[in-house]
C-alpha cells in the first residue's frame, strides 16, 4: 500500500496513494491507522482524493480509526475531492459521525472552527 503521512502540531495527514481502499489493502490500512491513532495526535485527516473505489473492508478500516480516535477525544476528518466516497458514507449514514470535506484546506478550516 502506498501512502505518506505528514505530522504537525497534533495533526496527522494520511495521504493514501492508491486508487482503491478495499479488501486488498484494508488490513494494512487498519494497521497504519492503529499506529497513528495511538500516537499523540488530536486530529487525523484522511486524504482519499486519489481513491476511486472503497468497499466495506475499506469503510471498516476508516471506522476503526474513527473509534480509536473518539476513545481518546481526538477526531477524524475525511477528504474526498472527487466525491466518490461521499455516497458510500451517505448510504451507511456516517456523514453525521465523520466529517467529509472537499480539500485538506477545508479540513484545516474545520479544525480551527472547533
């Protein structure tokens, strides 16, 4: 799985450099999310702008990160410029639980507002 992580001042930005988040890479994503969520971050921004497909395994990885962060009073924001993941979140009724924004700048603005 190809990804990069940028960390700064309690914020981690996880950029997934794959076109799919599915059963082929969800287990590795879960492992990486667990490592990040156990670090001293306050907010994880999950950048899915390159992702064109996500299945239930990928969604499960994202939900694992959300639960881990919520237990520590930390937050998760998902970035999806293309809107491909948005419909999956809406169908699963997760848009009230996990904020979806169009860009990393919007995610940063959302953090400042809170």
